C-alpha cells in the first residue's frame, strides 16, 4: 500500500490538500502539532471514503530530533509522495524581529525541510512515480516588505528544491522534486500575517486564493511534468513551468 505524507496538514493548504489527495484515493500520513485537528481531518476523510488509510502523527517539526524520529518511524510505510508544507512566517522589520520565533521559523521552514527531503531522496530516488513537493511561496521569488527573513526561508526552499530537481534529472532518477509557490491564500497563517481580521479580505485582495483552490493547484503540479507551480504575485494566475 502506498502513502502520501503531508506535513502541516492540520489547517490551511495542507488540510485541503489532504482532502484533495483523499478524493484521488490516496492513503495519507498527516503530520502537524495539533493532534485533535488531524483526528478531525482523518474522521472527515474516512466518513467519505472508508477504504482510505489515514495515519495521524502529531509532531513538532521545529525540533530536529523529532524530525529524524518521525522519518525513522514512517520507514514501515511505502511513501510515494512526500509534501513538505508545514511552515510559518514572522512578520516584522528585521531590527524588531523576535529572534526566538525567527529561530523556530528557520528550523521549520528550512532545516526540517532539508532533512526530510534528504532522507526521502536517499530512500526513493529510484522508486517509479515518487514525488517530493516542497511548499515555497511566491514570496520565494520576490521579497515581501516586513517579512524579509520569512521571504529568505522561502528563497531557500525554492533554490534548494530547484537544484535538487536538476540533480535528480541529471542522474535519470525516477523521483521528481517539485516546488509549489502559493500567493496570498486565505489560511490561519495569512490571517495572522496580514491582520486580516481588521479588514475585509475580499475587498482588499479580491484575487486571493482559498486553501481549497491552492490544493487543486497542488494536484495540478502533482499531475504535471513541470517542476514549479507558481502563483504570479500581480495577476494571481497559477502557472506550471520549469524554473
Ligand atoms: P496554516 O497556518 O494554515 O498551516 C500551517 C501548517 O503548518 C499547520 O498545519 C501547522 O499545524 C503546521 N505547523 C506549524 N508549525 C509547525 C511545527 N513546528 N511542526 C509541525 N507542523 C507545524 O498556513 P498555510 O496553509 O497558509 O501554510 C502552508 C504553507 O504555505 C507554509 O509553508 C506557508 O509558508 C506557505 N505559504 C502560505 C501562503 C499564504 O498566504 N497562506 C503564501 C505562500 C506560502 P500545527 O499548528 O498544528 O502544528
């Protein structure tokens, strides 16, 4: 039996992607810190499709020993798709940023993603149909004011994954590495980062995407031979291309 791993599955893009992959009949392994949210998602999926196996693994991925431990624990499963989606952003001018939060952000957005990508590549390079999808940001292609450290972590995700994709292709590997680069998407993260409780989302940003739409873009990227699924910052159009 083959599985899709989604980190950051307890809300937003990860949650909706889990539902979208479940609709495709994929067995799922769901990772995030909030266990009750993952259990709710599991129940929702199983209510619609009892055939699907859903494994819930509550884990804090900003702690590196947890990152190694969860990968080791999941070695009993055959995992044909690994989606590194968990991430968050600290919004502040650099001089004012909370360095403890920044450390957690860098560890989660870059270090955990690098470790999980590396371990997955080691084990799945030659597995037919295997995919690694890393979630960057359209901010990983242009700098966001007041969030430059967050943006830098997403530049890291983009360049690391792009380089990895080239490396795999040059080796003739079966595994494909891909980048999903969402634009502003209506999720808990965006609400926190943009203080959207204080203004009407739709009025200020009529073209923002919902997490459900982003999950459909994730599926389009999964189905495509292209390496990058990018939301254009100005037009909000989603396009598939090679970087
Ligand atoms: P959400 O806040 O809704 O989701 C983030 C997910 O990451 C949650 O499931 C959260 O679960 C999980 N997470 C956070 N910290 C940790 C941790 N330490 N260990 C394990 N899991 C963790 O935000 P989005 O859905 O918007 O974000 C998903 C990805 O999309 C992120 O990488 C983000 O940077 C990226 N992105 C989002 C954009 C947007 O506008 N929304 C735009 C561009 C990129 P829990 O709290 O339960 O641990």
